[in-house]
C-alpha cells in the first residue's frame, strides 16, 4: 500500500472523531454544565496520558517488527510481540496501583473542584485509574503498524475516538449528568477496542513452533528502544496537557472547558503531518538497514 494511501487512512482516523465531537459537545455542555464538562476534559486527558505506562513499547514494537520483517526473521515476531505486551500489562497494573494510592493519600483538592461535585469527580478519577492496564492497546496498535496495517489501526482509532464523545452523550441520556457512569462507559469502550485490536493482531502474528527460543534475543532491542521512547512519551504529552491542570488548580474546573475544547480542536490540525510520520515510521524502520536510497526517496516523496 502506498504512503499516500496509508496517510489518508491515518487522517481519517484522526478527523472522524473530531467531526463527531463538533456535533456532540453542545449536547454535553447543555446537560453536564460547564463545571462537569471541564472535569470530563480532564478525564479525557488523563485516560489519554495513561498511555505513558506502555513505557515506549508500543513504538518499540512497531520499530522491532518492521526490522525483523526486513531481515526475514519472522520466527522472532511472535515472541517479541507477546514479551512486549506482557511487560506493558505488568507496568500498567503497577501504574494503576500507584495512581490510586496517590489519589487516596493526597486526594484531588489541588484541582480546585466545586464542592457540589467533589465526591463524583473523586470516584470518577478512581475508576479512570483502574483503566491504566488498558494501555496495552497501544502495544497491539504498534504491532499492527509494524505490519503496516493502517486500515485496521485507523478504523479502530475512529471507533475509539467516536466513543469518547458518543458514550458520554449516551450515558447522560440514560443516567443523567453523572461523571462516574460516563467514565465506566469510556473504559468499557476501551476494553472492547482492546479486544478488537487483539483479534486483528492475532490474524497476522502466528506462533512458530520454536517461538520460545527467541524471547531473549528479540527482547533486547525492544527494551532498549522502548527506554528511549519512554522519555519522549512522558515529556511531550506533559507539555501539551499540563496547562489544563494548572488552570483547574488556580481558576477551577469550569475554566478548563472554555480552554481545553477549542485547544483540542486546534491541536488536531496537526493530523496531516502526524498521519505522514506515522506512515513513514515503520517503513523507515524496515528499510533503514537495507536500502538507504529508498528511505531517501520516501522522505522526499513525503515532502512532495
């Protein structure tokens, strides 16, 4: 599949949820109010930022699988993939324990939440913390991107992105303006999308007879690359989202809604370069050691 076609799939995966959000957000604002909507944007941010608990292994799987395919070491792909997923699951469980322990010890008073909804917000964040192990989805997404299966990746991304807006609206319609039910609905959607990622991944990653022989050999490069990606995964999102928590602390959660909603839509205008770089990453990983001229050609093509 061509770079342009893959980039189109990536753009669709980013643009579809944004269009749904434009339709649904007025409904959420009308029924949740500014205060709860502000908290909901914080919860969306938290759930998205929990992907740091993949410790860079999602991107590392894309890189490693692409390289193994280029070197015709297909027998290592299964062991490397499931080793990475096992590490991510373990880190996710530890992360969930740490986050909930932190909330229990320090509370959420620093967010300057209105007294009327404090308990509701507290339990919403606790429930959101339980979803940290679902960051495992990013590893499966990385594996699919390693096989350059961008169609499946972006169909699933569109489903997840749409559910971020549609399920809160459905929850409000069924149960009223209760953030706990909204967060439960969001986590159920993430669990279902995780299972769909696993189904898509399972179709293309077949277990070889000697898969256990390659765990140690293949995992070395995976952990080394993932360690470098972890720094970027922590710092880059933090720079993009820390401001809304600071706003909540000094000016209350209601102010976050006025800031975060237009900011998120403006930020999504970066989807074009993001679509291209996401497409090029596994291609460069596959061809960097074997065909530098082709890598240069792809790079120039992406600027055309």
